[in-house]
């Protein structure tokens, strides 16, 4: 018998479905939903029914994908639910989640449609019961950072070859053995001085500060290691103390912090001159590698030997050349004797007399030539003076003549230039005068 309805496959375009205002998914009467339609309806129903909420539980089945996404289940005694935290959100995590951790998440309820599973899409995650501590940590970090305690400019450089290394930790801490083994392997010749203190508990901050002060007062080390193994936030809380941070900053000896695992970050890490991921890494920061140092010394010795050999060869060649150029003192004395004799011959008295006689003759000839030239020039000067006197207007005036000029200095050469009442300048042999031509009435 043929069925009175046909089902649709997911590949077909689903018809619109309706969701009742009460939140219940509804379908059209007499129709059969495809699985994808049902899952999509449930997904929308969940999104409408739940806003972003906080959920607490225990992490299990944790998986850190290569893409950076974090997948896990959140469970309690009665139930569990799948969770996903995408890479962009996971980068903001301030701790490394592990199976068994009690956490609180801020998440959105959603549906993973390929499997039809309800899941939480996590936006934030923090350790359960540690929210107050985390907030205290962030507030102290921001305040000290604003004061400049964490500025890179105030960080002190570490010594490249320390004579002694100070270790601030608990004698019972596992980190002590790790650091000592690492230092012994890298540079066993460097002495290590341990300043014992507490690294956990309410008395630990004061104990750590006292150890730093003791190391500075004794001033027997070039660098200090502040180390402790990993643990929970509460276990490491002593290293989030403000007094300890200020003691680290005020230390005259550089301090390297190696507290917890790589993912653990404390206020002491920010205040220290150098932060190492682990106690072992802190030891590697301050102790040079013995094998590497030896290789460097051998290389320096080889360079020194080659430089010395080259310098020795150069000096040897210079000595050989100087030996070839060097002559016996007797030969030099003989050569200088010959030069002196030649100079003495050139400066003999007869030659000096000839030079003196020649100078006297040259002086007499020069004197005669100068006298003749002076006489010739004097005659030429007299002739030119006589010629100038012939054309001198003053000579003409002295014979009784006069020169007339008008008021502007123009010479009067013709009667037409004269007119009645005109003022004239008259130049005579013994001076000048001003005259005015009278009119006929005045006469």
C-alpha cells in the first residue's frame, strides 16, 4: 500500500518550520521532518531559550587540537555536557586546563548539528573558586605596572660568567635538586649558595623577602635564582605578593625568576630582571655551558697562535731586510770623510777671493749704470717741464692778459657772449675778481 506522505532527505531544501511562542518546536500537521530539519529546529529552540550563562563543573576528556581549539566535557556527579572553546577564545586563557580541574565557564548553549549533540560554546573559563584570587592578581599586576616596576628599562643585565650563584628556595623543594643538577652539568666550577626560605603558605612572602635581603646584605653572589616547582594558583600565591615584588625590584643583585611550569605566571616573574619558564630553565639562564665555553677558549687559543705566528714571521722578515741594508760603521765613516773633503775643497780661500772680486766688479758696474740712467731721466724731466710751461695759461696771464668766465664758469671768447648787467669772473696773474658790465644809463 502506497504511503500517503513522502519524506524529504537532507539534500532537499527543507520547508520553513515554525517555532511556537512558548518555545516548543512545531511542525505542519501530516508532515515528516528530515533529521537536519529537526536538529536545526532544536538548535534554534536552544538559542532562543538560553542566553549566555555560567556553568561550573569538572573537566574531562580534554583535547587540545592542533588548530588551537580546545575540546572537553564538563561534568558533575549526575551528568556531563560536551564543550568547545575556539582558538580565538582559548588564547585568552591565563592557565593551562587539565583533566580533573574544577572550572567555571561563560558559555552559549548550542547544537552540534552533524551529531545532533547539545554542547556549550565557551567564551571564558577560569578555575573554580579562584575568581577572587585571579582578580586580585590582575589588579596588583596592573597597579605595579602603572608604577613602572615592570619597565624593561630598569631591568639589570645578567653576568655572563658569575663567580657565585645564589639560590632562593626551600631546602625541601623539588626545584632545588633540578637546579643544582643543571648547574653542575653546565658549569660545575661555580659555587652555589642556598638561602633557605618558605615557598608556600601565609608565611612564605615574608620568608622570601627575608632571603632576598640576606643575600643583598652578604653580597657574596653576582646573581640570584628565585625558584619553585609547579602547583595550583593557591600553591604559587606567595609569589604574587606586593612586598616580594618590591623587594625583587629593590635588590642590588640581579634576580632570575623560575617559578612553576611554563604556563604559570606570577607577579614575581614580572618584577624579576629575567623570567624563566621553569627552575631548570632559570639555571640555564645564569650558568654558561661548560662545553661551549671550552670550545670558545680553544677557538680563541687557535686564533692567538695564528696571530702570533704571523707577527713573528713579519718581524723576522723585517730583521732580514734590515740586515741586508745595514753596512759596517767603517764604510759609513769613510763615506762621510770623503764628503767632508769635497766640501772643504769647494770652500778653499782662492775660490773665495775670486768670488769676492767678482762681486766687487759687479757692484761697480751696477752703480755706474744707475748713475747714467738717473742722469738721462733727469734731462728728460727738464725737457718735459719746459714744454708744459710753454702751454701754461698762467704764463700768458703774467704777460698782462686776463681770462673772463661767466657765473657758470663758461669762457668768454666773443663780444656776442657779453650783455649789460652780466656778472663775470676775471682771472689775473695775481688773483681773481668779480665784475659786472654796466648799462648805458649807468655810464
